[in-house]
C-alpha cells in the first residue's frame, strides 16, 4: 500500500463494502487467519450500530420483534453510514427511512412509533430554557393581551400521525399487549416536549393543534382568539384560547412572550 | 497552553447513567470520575444537569471516542469546538481520546481502528496532535487501543509508536492496562516489553477493564469484571510507573455501583501494597 491515506481508504472499504483488498496488508496471527481477524472489525461495526439503534428505538424493536427489527436495522445500516462523530445522532433518519423503505413503508405505524421515540430522545437532551410562568403574565395590562406573542419551549415538537402509533408505543413501553392498529381518517397531532427533565407527549385536538401551530409562527394572541372562533365557533372562543394557553404554561410548553 | 503534568487523582470510575442516583444520594469512595465526552456534547436536559452536580463534588476527566486523531480526513473543527465548550463547563483535569482513527470521507465507523506503525503515520499523528492541542489550549492525553490485526508495512512496535507520538507531540498518555494485555495476547508480544517501552513521565492515567475471550483471540468488550491476569499486569504497571490515577472502565453489563467500587478498592489495595514494598526497599 502506497500511503497511509490509501491504507485507510482500503480498510474502510473492507468494513463498509467487505472489500478484501485490505487483507493484503494484514498479517495472519499465530492462531488466527487474517480474514478472521479483519472479521472482528466487520462484526463490531454492524453490532455496535445495531446496539445503538436498539437503544434508540426500543419500542420499534418490541413492535417488530427480534427478526423484523434485525431486518430494519440491517437495511438502515447499509443505507446510512454514520456521518456524525457522536453516535447519539446515528439513528436520526430512522422515521424517514421506515416511512420510505419497503416493506416497512407498508406499515406506517412503524415509522410513526420511530418518530415518537426520536422526538422523545430529542426532547430529553434538547436545549434548556426557563419555562414561562403564569406570574410573568399577571402584571400585563388588559390592552396588552391581544398583542402578545409566545415562544414555544425549544424542546417542543408537534407530530402528526395517521395511526394510533402513540397508543401502541405506550402499551409496549408498559410491556403490555399493544392495541389493534387503527388508521385515522384524518391525521392527528401530538406534542412532545420536556418538563422537569422528563420527555413527555400528549395528543392535541384539532382546534388546539391549529392554535399551537399558529402560536409557533408568532401569531398574536388577539388573532389566535379570532382563529379559534372561526375554527370551533364564536361562543366562548376567548375562554377556549385562554384555556389552551393556560394549559401550555402549566405544562412548561412555553418559554417566553413579547408584547408586539 | 496548559502544559503542567496533571496531578495524581487517586482512584476513579467511569461515570455511567445507571449509577447517577447512587452517586448523588450517597458518597461512594470514589476519588474522581471520567466522563465520556460525547455523552455530554448535547444541548441540555438531565444529563448535563447531573453532570454539573457531579462536577461540583468530584474532580472530572473527559474521555472521548471519536476525535479520530489518526485519521487522514481533515480535522473536524465542529467536534473540537463542541469538545472545548464542554471542557469549559466541566473544567476537566485532562482530556483524553484514543490513538486511533474512526473513519474517513465523512464516515464515522464508531470503532477504534488500528494504525500501521510507520514513520508516515507517525508524522501525520504528531502533526494532528499538535494542531488539536493548539485548538484546545492544553495537552491532549492519548490512550493505546486494543487491536486485532497487525500490518505488513509496520516499521516499529506499538510501544515505540506510542512513545514517539508522546515525545514528539508533547502529549500525555493514558496507559490502558487491559488493552496492552489484549493486544499482547492477540499479537504475541510481551506485556513487559510494552511496559518498559513507554516513557514513565508521560503516563497520567491507567484504565483497568475486563474483556471477552473468543476462540483464539481476546475482544476488548469492557463487559466483565477485571480478570486475575489483568490485575497482575496492573501490579506490574504500578510498580513500573509509580502512583498513576487509576480508573475501572465498565461499558456494558454494568453492575451495581458497589461492585465496581469493590473493584476499585482492589486496585487501591494493589497500589498500596506496591507503595509499601517500594518504601521497604528504599529503607533497606
């Protein structure tokens, strides 16, 4: 081999593509052949990445079983050589991969369970921010309220699911039998976020989901109330909007406000 | 740049999430903790919150697995920036990684890959260590890795390569007792040759760990208790190098804290016996 760089290219191909060119550089040991010895690295590469994915996607594993999960993991590893230094991010493409790759793409709940697990992990070690406290709003003048905009907590993620993947995830997490698969006629939203160091999630009804979506775009509270009135009827619209807001504050879903 | 030799910290453990609660609620007889750098190179949340609390109570050293110091790919400046940011938070006594490479062409194989011990590789690694030390503003500590292959083009022994890196790049060494034992078994060299070949004044830390026997080779799995042969070699290492900060490294099949603390006590006992014998010899 002509250079250190060529050596590393060859060694990496030997692992990723199982190219045997590297064997000409490797010596047999007194007890093992060079192919067995290079096999230690080949085996370790796949085993380590499979272990990372197993830790990141425990409930996908539980749902698919050992054999199905092993197929998913092998396909993912083959298609996604790690491009990050930190193994924490190796599995980040799994929801998209499972949604787009047959046969897993025929079972939408698989990618949705993966999406929930990824969102919970992302919320768990996502950025810190002091949650907005209700007391911070107490001193505002009544006239300020229509002009308020809110910042979501940086860990908050809104997902939309076409199946009852969240209920399946919860049952598997509790080590109970998952419910039968349900395909929703309309996608349903849920929020994932971190509160008190715990990653959490809960479903959003369509009206709350709409208001959350608009809130994250920086829409003022006065307009939000009008949108809620249009969405679900004018009666008590402001009370409904204020109730959603209060619940978000109590849950640590907001991190700040501004008076526009 | 920080260049003074780090202090002897005593006997430490690798910090593992399974032990967080016991460490924070009790006062285990652990002198210091080694944290896996990548586990805390994250934005926020509980891991960093707990790390902050442990940093308040114990001396900390940082240990990475993906600097890829021997890679021929360009240095990953984003990684080094994040590592430096974590170091500013933790204020570690030293920062270590492995004398190996982990990938090229933007790929990370998440393994500690072996190097042919050539002058070309040596020059490359020395240059990289110097650059990393400039970025971090401190000397780096490099660990010898376990390996399973040897290469026809090697021009020197592993210990000669490790020593030359340390001397030419002016960095510290983490002497992994188990890795020397594993590589010596796999490649048929003498652990004593390795020991004698490493410059005493460069070694700032020992790793002691367990491993797994496969058919005709040993794999460095860190998932078993330390075996008698590795304890024997640890005794030789302490005798040769003198007091060196010692750590039990367990990465898989993680037992209750008390079990690894008991292994640490065993290391303490061995080091104490070696020191006592040295005193007696000096008094004679």
